[in-house]
C-alpha cells in the first residue's frame, strides 16, 4: 500500500511537470511578450514645450523624433549626451552622441522651422536627467517629451520619478522602435535578445544603486 501511494505521488508529480512544461511551450510567445511589455512604457503623442532626444542609438531615436516633430509634438528639440561615439572616432570624426542625434533629427525631419540644440552633458541616463532638470528649470518648461529606445523607457520613467519628484514638470516618454528588430517579437532576432538582456541588467543595477 505504501509503495502504491509513493508511486501515485511520483506519477502526479511527473504529470504536473509535463503539464507545466507544455504550458510554457504553448504560451512561450505570450510569456516572451510580457518581458518586453514591462520595459516599454505607453505613449500617446501630444504637444509639449520641448522634445528631448537622449544619447545613444542616434539613428533610431533621431528618426522617431523627426516623426514626432512632423506630428506636431514640438518644434524645440534638445539632444543630450556627453559621450563620444567610438564608431565616429574610427572615421576620424570627433562627435559627441548629442551631435549625432542632432544630425539624425535634421536628416529625417522635413520641417526646416525647427530649433535643434545640443546639451552635451551626462554620460549616463541619471546624469542626463539631472542636466535636463536644470535646463527645464532655466527654461521654465512644464511639459516635455523624452525620446529614447523602446526597451530603455521603463528605466527612464524610474529615473525621472526620482530626479523630477519635487518639480511640477509633466514628462512624456516616447519609445523609439528599433530598425533591427520588431520589439513585439524580439526573440526572433539576436539584436533583440541582446538589447532586452542588457536592459534588464541595467534596470537591476539602477534598482540596487
């Protein structure tokens, strides 16, 4: 009798594990989407006093910023970042990332009435937010829109909540899509896998820090 009970428990455990693994396989894409959905904040374009393009991935962010300019979000654009782009250095060009973003915005935007300035400060998201806060205070802005890569937007929201918490400044965060992969099917691309993994590592670092 004891032997039969033990055997029954083993069978039930085995069945439970098989059902669990089967469910993971059936819903694998839905589960994968949950990982990316958490990183990407929701955004509905609306007019603001300034459009901020954060440093890094100038092509994607600049192109998306240009589309927002043409959609009427803002004609005042600020590109941030004090890091120098290593790829540009290889070509003998001494560009800050903010300057590359500026070039990208101007390349993709057909509106010639826009004002694009650079804020060559900040070598991390946190430092860029601190510089942006000081600029917003000087300009008297009450509503700004920040453009960055889609997987980066959750961490930006967390950082803004900390840096801007004592100031009545409305912040919209606009997630720029990647030219290399579909963010809703990131697992189909090596680039998507790397970007998602890197962002969760950075997110953990910011939480612990």
